[in-house]
């Protein structure tokens, strides 16, 4: 049997295979951040489709941290009933589910939040709108928001949480010297720039206990001048391992990274796939906890090679599962043809129209 379909565990969380649906905004939540039936239906299709672990799209822990429209929230207890329904539906259909906790920071949408976005540092020219540089008390408040959201996630029945520390959102901004030029305890050395993330992890671990899975999504590098580099990212991962983080998902890029954003286009050949694989291999060399690899993986044989070569422990995908939610079941059945996803990112554009993310090619063929 292929290693891809082995049963494994992440801190006691039993997973039926090594496939992970990576977090992606779906555009299907209610305007107030609550779960909707179309959102639950989407996750049910993914659960039925075979992926062992589903990670939700980023859920904002504070209204001020909302990144976009129809985004899932986990910022107050009125959200809980819908989240419980989501978890129950996924469990009933054979998958496990983790919620990604996020704060958009400087990339929060002021039109939706009604307030200027938080910035780790107010650096001129990073964004074309007013921001508020965070004071010490703002860090304290946001740390508590993450802890409270983690408590709500556990109460809702989620199998774990993932902290979004990638793609230029708030925690990622704190880690990156391109966004963080602070002179206090949150800026300067890599240890200081990691303080926000490490404190969040420490407090969540103390609150939820050692048996609850905590995952982190981390940039391997920012692909920005003066941004986070690979060596520093590995140092951060080693600090996270000491704080008993249970797995790290390797990604990269920010909104400002041009062609090197996290969701790249034009993946039409095997050698275009898995564009963070070399970084993941180096993380594996330096860490003992599981590594989840995302980024342009489209082919069964590429996924198998990555696991067999010990470049990664788990394979994460999203856009292929938008195109074909049943992809993992198909691969397990022996039909190992590559996904039809061509990484055009048209699915995200459709999501911004208010209809939720859907494959653009599939929509056009149905017309």
C-alpha cells in the first residue's frame, strides 16, 4: 500500500491518509462570519471526497482582523452553533477538521471592519491606506483573542487548530523584517519577532492542554526584499517545536510577492509542482514534528515521491479539490491521473462575485 494511504497520527489525532485540504477562503460564510448551509455542504463534499484532514479557510479571531467578504469568523460565541453543525457534518462523513485562526493585520478590509487596520509597524508605502501601528496593549488584546477563539474551536468540536502565520497576515507580519521594524520586545532579533506567535502558542497550550493538536502555517520565506528568509523561518520552526506545536505546514509569499505568491499560476508540468519542496526538505532535516507541504501539488506520483523521499509527511492541496472534490478517492481507487486543475486562480475570482469559490473551467463548461 502506498504511504499516502497509511493511517497516521498528529498528537493523537488519527488520520486515514496523508492528504490535507489546505486552508483557503471559500466566500461562502454569512456576512457576519457565521457558518452557512452552502459552506457546510462544501465541506461535506470534501469529506466524502477522501481527504483525511480538512483545514477551514482562515477564520478571523477579531472583527478588526477580517480580510475579506463572506469570510468565516470565530470571534464571538454567536458563531458556535453553526461551527458545531459544520464539525458534526464533516465527522459524519469520515474526515477530521481543524479550524485556521487568523488576523489579517495590515491587510484587513477597513470597509468591512469600519476601522483602520492594525500594523506591526507603520511603514510608508506598504499599503495605500491609513493603518494604526500596534501598541503594547494591542498585542495583549490580540493574544487573548487567539486564546478565546481556540477555546471556542475546542468547544465546537474541532479536532485541532491551525495558526495562520503565513502569507503576510498579522502573525506573518510580526515575523518578517519587511513589515516589522519595531524597537521594543516584539521587534529586532528573530526571537523578538517570534514573540507574538510563541506567546499565542504558549497560552493556547496552557489553556487547552497537551492533548489538543496545535498546527502552524508558516512561510518558508516571504520572497520580498528584506523579508523573512529560509534560515530564519527554520529557526522559528525550531522555537515552535520547543513549545510543543504538533505540525507545521510550509508555504510562502505574501500579497506583495508578485509571481512568488502562495497561489501561483501556470502549473502545467511536473517540474512546476511543489514549489516549496526544497524548503520543506530542509525543515524536515531540522525538525522532528510532522511537516505538511502545500504549493502547486497536482499529480499523484509527485505527492508519492514527496512522501517517499521524506521531503514531507503530509500533502496539502486546495485548488485541485475545488476542481475535483473526489480527487483523493479517485487516486485511492487506482486511477492516478493528474487533476484537471491548471492553477488559473479563476476559482477565487468567482468567489469574489459572491457565489463562493468554484472552478472557472467547470462553470464555463456548464453554460
